[in-house]
């Protein structure tokens, strides 16, 4: 299956994806076969339903939000390039990448981009701010039903107060970065893709 | 792990010599010398005392402690003591007895280590730990053994060392294992980063199975003779390894489940909760030993496995007790081990020195350790998300310390079968001393020099708690999408399983329905609360100078004790807490939260006794509704107290005395609080008042609760009751520490932002300024309070007349928030709003005639002045 799937992928596409995402050739072909197996419609793009068919995502409290993150705004199809671009956020930061020349632009798996991915999960309306309501929604997803609205509200309040520096009662992206500056995001937002 | 050797053998031998002589000496003696009767426990106690005092003395010098690890000093002390005993007795009486070591000293250390193992970190690095523990130890054992044999053939080692290949392999097996005791002792002072520590420490614990099996296999090989070993025996060895390691782990996990299950039902017998933990964890060790499985593995996994459930089930008091007892035992066991290692070294009868053997062993263990680490890391880094850097490898190689386990094992060897035992013993002692003392001494400068990332003693903020949870979910989802069955995938699976089955089985219902996030949030709040109080304690010392009038009344040391007490208990709240740090930036909201915690918990006493406090004051107030309410409460209370005075008359004297003492304390607290910056002040005042309430309650009223007897108040050495609110809402601790305890226990109800809260002035700092309180008003507070303070001082000094109020009266006892579990949510809320009213005017620049705050304080102080 893997070989059949990868044969659908043209070499120049692979090269481009490699350049953009930093994945290795074998990783790309491996992920392409995964992409292909998810693609039930066989139209070279994934729909939300394709993602929702993954059983584990159904029980993941943030599953829907994460699926959403794969889709560019306003679209409900994602092609392999977009799929890889999103996954590339979670590539571990390698040593030789740390001191690459900055002119090449920020790689997708940089600390900032990792954080931005997480930030976007909260920021539903894409106004670059996490409001109390947005935070509450995510918290509600994560804690389940055992916790009362009031409790959750006080957690949200405190979270915002802790992060908020300019007093607008929202968490902006810069505040988000600031509040997580001591966290090893590079490690905690990376997974190991098989070679 | 191994066979039991007579405990305190030397001691009991002596016992028989002079036993009986002192008994029945004829005629009646007024004073009898009963040495033989008390000898054994007496000597044990004396040794413990010596060890503990040595620790105290050692820690006198700060600079010294930062340079020299404690273990070195203890070994040196042991050497000196050993020399003294040797000179006095001509023969060594004491040594590190393997039976004592394996049955008592080692379990206390391993139990502590296992129970408090940071499990997430441990499992994150489990692959590396297992690799180093199994492959690394095997590699070390074989290489050291074979090379020593080779060197022996080459003639470097003296011919007097009668040992063949099997003996050297045996020696290699016992000398190659990294020792948990030594690693803990040294690494705890070095503070390398957590990952490095957990890898080295985890290895030292998990390699036990390998060591045990190798040791036993070789001993049996030595017994039958190398020529008679059949191929099947090697396979038996491998099988034995699997049985010993997996069996040990299983035994540990089974006991973990039993223990967690038992603690589900200890609600009524809180007092023996810690005992269950000690017993079952220890039983896990003994059971594994009974079936000659790996006892260390068993105990470690029992601790790791049960921790989550047990900690959630037991009360906060029990948690603190467990923590302190375990740490105390482990610390003293460690001390004794090192002292006895030193003493054991001063024993000529056991020594047989061979420079060649010792030098070769030292070189080999060091070289092979380094080679093993580098080789394994190379392989591991292919699979690890976070590669281990070169610096890490250096520290890991250098941190391969050998210790008491090796020594105990070598002492256990049978001198008949292993002819070179004396040489091995001497070599082991030298190796242990070299690694613990030389490497232990130099590892700190090395770590500094290499700039190894140190561990940060930082607690997660609520943001980090939340977002890191989100990260975990994200990673699990991404792995699922990418079709990788990676670590996060399995962790997610495990968490699902845990949530759906294990937690349901092992957690109390009340606990099970709590959210982890909420728990984390509570923990952070509690921490903040403690830091607030703790700061208050510090301010006290400055208040001391400016308020000499108070100094005569109360003993300051007492209060500093309270501070210490708080600080110590602060570490008991959260496991990874050692120091209470403060976050000045977030001070204001922290205080709000603290306030919430307090408010939620201080509800009870206030409801019952509010009338006492408001009797003399509320009449000044002009709100009819309130008056009516107060009147009703008053009447009810008078009736009640009338009843209870009859009922409890005999107890009254004592409790009043206590109450007085407690009042002094709280008076001090009040003192100190009034000097604090505005936002803190009111909160603390509230606290102090609350304490008073509590105390009054404790001393004058019915003691229905099992906990409220005056005697029980004294056992508050370590108090903090977990989940009091939810599980035993009826009980309220009633003493000074108890009052503080209140801030420990999570609030009964969610401290929701209420109207009253919006009116609270300190809420103003966070951007929700209520219309009625201006920013100026909040600024005024200190001055205002200063005035109030001065007034109360003057009233104190001038007050010659007897106190009108028998009980401290105060209107502001109402730091209370409506909560889901309290039925009177509505009424409480409205009350609160009303009670906020008197506060408001007092904040305005020209303070109107005695506001609630001032008068209350006056009354309080006047009461205390008496």
C-alpha cells in the first residue's frame, strides 16, 4: 500500500514539501500513505469527516479543535501540502536547525509556531486574543462535567489575570508566549515522526 | 533480597555475656542497673541520636555544606567513630549488617524514593532508564568481571587473591550496579536537571533486578564449580531474570492496588491512614523478598503505582504525615548507612589489601561505565525526542556511584566458597569510598564547570497547568492523525483506561468526581495563601520593634514558630514544593484567591457565632434587617451557650486558658497584619478575625465533633486537612493552626465572583473597580488602617476598665462566600453585601465615625489588652 500510495506522489512535490516542512523523504512518503489511507473519498484531499473517522480523535477532548486547525480558514478540504504543513509544527527542533541562518524564514516547527498552533486552538474567532469565553470553552472540553461552571469560571478568571498584562481581560498571543516562556515548548509540543 | 543475618548480632552476643548478672542480685535495691534489659533499643537509640546530632552539627556551617556533600562527612565521621571503638575495644563491634541493611535501612530509602517518584518524568524516560539499568548493568558486570580475570591472568593481581573467572564475574556483578542510596545522597545536593536525575536515579533503582539475578546465578555457579555449569543453567539465568524483574514489578503493583483500594475506606479512621501506606509499601518489599524477587523493584513500583490514588484518597494531614515520616526515616537510614560504612571500614580483620585488584577495579568500573553510557546513549538518541547531550553523558558516567548495596552484598559472600572474599570486601570499600567521596565531592564543581542545566525549583502556574494539558491532548491527537502509535498515543490510552476503570475502582467517589485541573487550581491557590501568610509572619519581626507594648504580652518565638510551621507545612501541600516562593506580580489576584479559599472555609464559625461578635457593635449600625437578624442569632446563641456551659463546665477552665494563649497569638497576627500593604491587610485582618472566631468557638462551645476536644488541639504538629470542605463539612478545626489550616483546605464551594466581591476593595487592583470604590479609595487604605491602628493602640494603653465584651466582637466576620453546598446562598450573599457597606465609608478620605473596621479592631485590641 505504501508503495502504491507514494507512487502517486511526484518527486518534485516531495522536494517542495521537504523544503517547506523539513521532513525527510521517507517521512513524507510514510505520511503520504497515511494521508492516502485517511482519504476515503480518494480525491487527494481530506475532509472533516475523514478526520472524524479516526476513532481516537473521537475521545480526544480537543479533537474537533485540532481537526479544525488543519483546515485553512473558510475551507473544508485540506490537501497533502496543507496536511504536512500542519504536522510540521510538531517536528522536534533539531540541533542543526537551531543555528540556521535566520534569513531563511522561521521554520514551521519553531517555538513561536508551535505556540501559535496551540494559541489558535483557543482563539476561535481569530482575533488574536483569547477571551474569557474562549478559554472557558476549551476548559470545559478538557475537564468534563464534574466541575461546576463557577469553579471553571474562577479558574478561567485566574488564568486570564495571571497572563494578562495590559488589562484587557484577554490573553493576546504575546501574553501567551510570555506566560509560557519557562515551559520547554520545543519538547512538549513535539512528537517523534518515524524515519 | 537476600538471606537474613542475625540483626544486631554483636549486640545480642554481648547481651548474653553479662545478662542476668544484674538481675536478682539479692535483697531489694532501690535503684537497679537494668542495662541488659534495655541494651538493644538503647544502643539503637543512641546510634540514631549520634547520627542526627551529626547532621545538625554538619549543617551549622553553610559554606561547608555547599562544598562537601553530606555523605562524605558522614563516612568520615563513621571512620572516626570506628577508630574510637576500635581503640577502646581492640575489636570492631559494629559494622553495616547486611540483614539490617536489606530489611530495614534500604526499604526506608527505596520506599521514600518510590512513593515520591515524579511518575510523569519517570515514565517519560522509562525507555532510557530501562536501557541503562538492564543493558548498562549487564555490560558493566561482564566487562569488569572478564577484564579483572584477564588482568589476573596477566599477573597484575597478586596470586594471594584466589579467584577464578566465576569469582571475578561475581565480583563484577556486585560492584557494577549503581547504588540508589549513594546516587540520591549525592545528586540531591547537586541539583542537576530533572531528566538527568531521573535517568541516573531510575537506573540505580531498576538495576536491582539485574544485580540480584547475576549475584545469585554466579553464587550458584561458584558453588557447583565452573566446570559443572551446563548450558541449561544459562537459560535458567535468563528466565530467572525475567521472573525476578517482572515478578517483582507485579508484586509491587498488586500491593499498590490493594493499598489504594484500602485507602478508599479510611474516611472514619483517618488517624491510621499513614500506617496503611507504610505497612503495605513495606509488605510489598518483604513479599518480593519472600519469593526472592527483586524487592527494590517491587517497592518502587508499589510507590509509583499507588501514589496518585492514595494521595487523592487520604486527608491532607495524613499526606503531610506520610511525607514527613518517610523523609525522616529515609534521611536517618541514609545517615546510618553512611556512618556504618565508615565504621565498617575500620576493621582490620576483614581487610585484605591488594593494590593491583583495587586499582584495576577502579579503572575498569570507571572506563566501562563511560563506554557503556556513550554507547547506549548513541543508540538511545536515535529514538529519543530529546537527545542526551555530551554533557549529560559525562555527568551520567561520572554519576555512576557505588554504595552500600555493593558493600552489603560483598559482606554476604560466603568466605568458604569465595576464597578471595576479604580482598573483595576491601576493594568494595575502597570503590565505595572513592565514588562517594571523590566523585561525590567533585561532581558539583564538574556540573558547574560543564554548565549542566540545573533544575529550577519552580512551580507551575495555572496557565502552565492548563496549557500543558492542552499540549498533551494536541500531541495525542497529532499522533493519531499521523498514524503513529507513539508514546503519547499510549499515554492517552492509559489515561483513558485509568479514568474509566482504575480510578473508578481505587478512588473515593467524592475524589473521583473532582477534576484534576480543579485540584491543580486549588493547589496553586493554597500555595498562594500560604505565601501570603508566610509573608505576614515575616513582617511580624519588624512589627516587634515598633510595638513594644505588645511584646510584653506575647512571646515572639512562639509566633515565629507559627511562621516556621507554615513554611514547613507549605511544603507538605504540594509534593514538589520545597520552598514557598512568591510571585509579586500576581500578588493582588493571588490574594483574592486566598481570600476565596479563606472565605469558603471560614463560613461555619461565622454563621454560628456572628452574633457574639456583632452584639456590641451592630447596634451602632443602622440597618434594620441586619439588626433583626443579629438579634435572632444572638438569642439562639445565648441559649446554646447556656446549654453548653452547663454541659461542659468541667472543661471550661482548661479551654479558657488555651483560648487566652491563642488570643495572644492572634493578637500578634493582627498586629502584624495591620502593617502590611493595603491589599494584604484586609485579607489578613479577615483571617485574624476568623481565627478569633474559631478560637472562641473552640474554647467555649460544644464539642460535638470528634476533632474538637481540647486535647486534640494539641496534636496539631502537622495540620492541614484535605478536602475538609467536601468530606467533612461539619467539622471545623479549632485552634490557631487550625485557623491557618482553613486556608489549606479547598473551599467547599467555588469561590464565585459575587456582588460582594466586586465591592471588595482589593478586588479593585485587578481591573474590576466597582463604581463605589475609587482608585483613591484603595490607596487610602493604609493610612486609614494606620489610623485605626493608632486608635486601637491608644485604646489598648489607656484602657483600664474591664473589658465589656467577653468575646471579641466584630462585624466583619463575614468573609464568606455563597457556595453550591451551602443552602443559604442567597441570604449569605445579601448579608455579605450589607456587611460590605460599613467597610465602604471607611475607605473614603475623611473616615466617618467609627466604621466597621475600626471599631471592630478597637474591640479586638481592647479585649486582647486584658
